[in-house]
């Protein structure tokens, strides 16, 4: 599978927040250019903002795995899933979602 050939016909069953966490982590760890490389796994014209700013775009499992695989390769971090989860938690803290969830019990 070449760059941009991932999962186009597959069902889109992965929430956008997962892709946002992967690309966001790479952006924070390595910069916008590396995050752009991860986003382009979805297609050569895809940019970081296409992934980070579209809460309505769902992803196939193949697309998410391809992004995670490249993120792992670029960062050298074998625990890219954990790092993406940490990124997701930080974004939830920044938006107040964690406080809301804590206050609701």
C-alpha cells in the first residue's frame, strides 16, 4: 500500500478524535512538518489541518493504523498508542472536558 492508498473503500468506524490525537502528538513532539507527513498517509493533498480541524471525518481502521505506524517510525516511540492517549487526555484537560466529567461523578 503506497502513501495515500489506505482504507479508501473500507468502512469508516474510527472516531476522528483518534486521528487528531495521533497527528497532534506528532506535531507537538516533532513539529508541523512531521505531522504533515502523518496526515499525508491519507492522501498527498491532505494537510495537518484537514485532520485536526474536521470533527466530522471518520477514519477506517487501516487509515488510523497507517498514521500510527508512521508516527511510531518518525518518533521512534514504540508506545505511540499510549502517547496518543496522553495527547487526547491533554486536549480534554485544555477544553475542560476532564473537569466536566469529574464533576458529574
